[in-house]
């Protein structure tokens, strides 16, 4: 066997980088291949008018001491290096509807979460307490989220709970239900489809602690890259893999667009399964499986408007604002183009030179891929620059204006104080991360079809594993947990968890 590497990792998003560090720390010779110049996938940042913008990750749950994510990042050597900024603990997120001026807080800490919302819903204190308990209960059934090995049966006890049904069983107060689910953009929730556990695992982490990485989420990829180098791993950027070749039942090599071949004993794909299957030459993967993956529904995509603000003009909000046009936040995902924007989320960044003021604002709103499908033949990212044409530029400009006008109704102080702006569409996300249709979080989880919409870390090719947001859960926490599940296939779960939890501070 002429394998040069113990493990070849395809894709340098968080899933690939973290898997790489976990395996390199075990003494494995790791090679990580990333198509873009900048590592990180969704962790990438860019600058506009000398201000740093996050392309995706604006805040992270569970980085506070005592949380699982904190332990994982500490184990891989990056926790102490991250420069974190906490949000307002009495409301890291605020939820608003239509023209109603009320902004309902979602606060840090289980008791505080209940207390802050009970001010708006004084008769619902019991329901709020039950909600917080139910969120924890669901989390307890996902052993890896508690850094335990556990068994698959544990999950099945709660994985059939639908989000809407569970919220309905907790309270009959329609507005409170909507407030609890009002930031469903965090998981691209769909009524009747989204499982409760998805909501619970995401929200639980933010209720524990909510932080922004300063100056941007690319700090995560930078520090993971440094760890990879320290542990002797090779990282090849600008290396797009176009072919994966299986021979005699095992994956032999990954081939880049430039024709380089990377041989490995094991392979980890940090890719969307549809993209992976598109480059995999193997009869072991049956057409029925390929069709199943191709037929899966993806979470909706997004339009992002980034604004640079005039110094000292727009007071900082130390929270993220989630606005839903309708009283029923579940409608946003089904918007018609003429109704757009049906929702938005606002992410402010503080100006270090003018404390208390924002230097920039990112606005995120759902957008269906169909709205930009007519330009789908164009491809534009750092490794492949292409002008998508005037019509596309015009579309982006008109949508930016529409979105900004909507935001101005709630944040009028932005008027006249925007120095520069740029926008990203579903095509931008498709091209930068190779996620089909620029989907926000990959494959849509459907509580009615758990088996079909859940992707395993193992594949039919024994030395090919999967990692990343399409396996289990999306988000920085979800992808980190999945990296453990993936690497455990190679080094053993008990072994890995023992190392991660060794000397772990108590206090969950
Ligand atoms: C707009 C948006 C906002 C978000 N906000 C948050 C947030 O605030 N907090 C949070 O926790 N999560 C957030 N998320 C989710 C989170 O960013 C993702 O779930 C997570 O970063 C995905 O990591 P990944 O490693 O699975 O995939 P990716 O980050 O998509 O990484 C995949 C990598 O593979 C590379 N690749 C693809 N094809 C090839 C190929 N053929 N050859 C080589 N390399 C290839 C890509 O370039 C990319 O670097 C957000 C996501 C989006 C889209």
C-alpha cells in the first residue's frame, strides 16, 4: 500500500479542521485539502472599508466555561486564544413581530431566561420553567452533547418530538410560542418538520452563553490551522478535489482539479453528501442511495447585507434582533417574492475606537435559491472570479434597498450613516462553501422522516467517513460534536472522550 497519509481530509471548514486536529493529536499523519484560499468555509471573514465582516458565523453558543464546546476547544488548544465578547446577558437575542415595537428578550442562564421573559408573560412563569426543563431534558438524551458515549437508543426517546407540537404542549399562549421560536432562523425551522431536539440543542447552548469572536470567526480557523501545523499536519489550500477513486472496496486517492493525487489510509469528507457523491467513483454506492441523497430537501438559503457605519453615529445594540414580518414566524420560510423580506436578523459589531457605538451591521434574511436560479450558471469565489452580469447586480441592489428600508423602520438611526455596503446572495453561499443551492445549514431535518434525513458518519466505503453540518447538526457546536463522532470511528469514542474530559472544569 503506497498510502502517504494516515488521513486525507477533504474540505477545510470547521468540521475538517477540527477532525484534523483531533486526529493529528493522536499521532496520525493528516493532510487537509481545501478548495479556497481562505480556510474555514462558513468561518471565513472578509473586509469592507477596512472593517472585518463574518461571512456566516456571527455568534456562538456554549463557549462559556463548563459547556461541552468550551471543553472541546480547550482540548484542541484554541479556547484561551479566542478573543470573545459576551452579549447582553438579559437578552442576547431579542424577538420582534411586524409593527409591534416590543422586543422580547432571550436571556443568558436558565433562571434568567425565565425571569426576563416572565416580565412580558407574567402568567406563563410555569410554562417558561417547563420549557427550560424540556430543553435540558432533550439535550440529556444526546450523550455526546454531554461528552458521554451513551447509546443510540437514548436519542430515539426524544427524536420523534416535533418542535411545534412540543411548544404547543408547553403553553397555550400563542405569542409566547412564537417568541420561543422567533429566532428559528438559527436552525431554518419549518413548522411540522423541525424536530424539537434541533431547537433545544441550539437554544440550550446560547442560553448557557452567547459570544461573538472578535475581530471575526476566522480566528477559529486560524488557531485550528496553527494547531494542525504544530502537530505535523499538511494543509493544502487552493486545492479543489474533483475525484475520489475507490479500488477493491477501499478509497485509494483524492484527485485535485490540477491533477494531484492524495493517497490515504482513511478519508474524511467535510462536504455536503450530494457534492461528495458527485465526485465519488465507486460501484459500492448504489444508485438508490445517490437518488435518495439527491432528492433530500435542503434548508432555505439567505441574503446578507453588510453595512459599514459612520463612526460614533449608530448606538451599539449588545444583542441580535430577530424580526418576523408575520405574527406567525413559521411563515417566513414560505414567503412569496413580492412579500420579501419576510424576516431578518441584525448582527451589530462594536467600534473599538468608539465604545458603545456600532462600526458595522450585518443583516440576514431568508432567500429562496429559486430567486437567483437564473444566474446559476455563473460561479464566483476567490479561486474563480466571474462577473455574474448587470442584471444580477441590479437584482442585488434592489433587494438591498428593500431590505434596508424595512430595517430602517426599526433602526432609523442608520439613515444617512452608511459609509459602504455589500451584499451576498444564495449564489455567494453556494460558491464559497459548495453547498447545494447555497443552503444555510445543509440537509433539512424532518421529524417525520428521521431515518431519511439523518446522515451517518460511516459510508459504504469502509475507509471513507463523513463529517460536517450535514451529519447530525449544523452550527459551531453541532459541527464540533460531529467531528468527535467522526474521529471516534478511527481512535475510539471512550478514548477520545476521556482525553477531552480530563481536567475538565466542573460546573455544567
Ligand atoms: C449565513 C450563515 C450564518 C450562520 N451563522 C451561524 C452562527 O452565527 N453561529 C453558528 O454556530 N453557526 C452559524 N452558521 C452555521 C455554521 O456556520 C455551519 O454549520 C458550519 O460552519 C459548517 O461547517 P462545515 O465544516 O460543516 O462546512 P463548511 O463551513 O461549509 O466547510 C466545507 C468546506 O469544504 C470546502 N470544500 C467544498 N468542496 C470542496 C472540494 N471539492 N475540494 C476541497 N474543498 C472543498 C469548502 O470550501 C469549505 O471550506 C451559519 C451558516 C450560514 C450559512
